[in-house]
C-alpha cells in the first residue's frame, strides 16, 4: 500500500485553491513535465500520472471532500488537553485537530453513527432514569414499612 500523497503539494497550490486555480496550476505543470517533452523518461511519466490524479481528485467536489478528510487525519495532532472531551467530540464529528475519518465511500456512515450514538445515549439515560425512579420508589416503600 502506498503512502499518503498530498495532492495540493503535487500541484503546488494552497488548500484554499479554487477549481480554476487548480486547473491553471495543472496545465502549467503538465506543459513543463509531460512525458512527451522528456523522451518517455519514466520519472516524467510518473510525474504526469501524479499530476493527472491530483487534478482529478481536487476538481471533483466529492473526491476532494474525501481527500480533505484523509488529509486532516494525516496532519499531526496537538496534545489532547482532555481525553474524554476528545473522545466525545470525535464521536460526534468535531474532534479538535481532526480525528480519523469514518470508513466508507460517503458520509452516510458518519451521520448513521451519530444517530446510533444518540439513540444509545437516550436509551441509557432513560434506563438510568427508570432505575433511579425505581430506587426512590423502593426507598419510599421501605420508609413507609419502617414507620408502620
């Protein structure tokens, strides 16, 4: 498996680059580095492939969004100030410094995971609430029995 490739670095554009800026950078670089200009040099062929892939990924909004998630996961993270907060924030998709993106080809697993976590939390809170209510009811019954 190959390592992570930063397509912005391949094209020499900032991550805030617009689609026309990306296309201009691609055209400029491909004109300089195209394999046909270098007599079929294998490095030029590889460079042209990398330029094509970078352009294809960054001009397609869905592929670019997926790449951005992968890129954030590759960035070094600052030391966590509160591990519990980071875990909860990552669970709901807002971890500071970016956490690993959920597996899958689209965002459906992310929102589905959020719904599942929310339902689990609600069920847990409901059952804890019921157990507290039952404990209070039992304590009141015991107190009445002791008074009698």
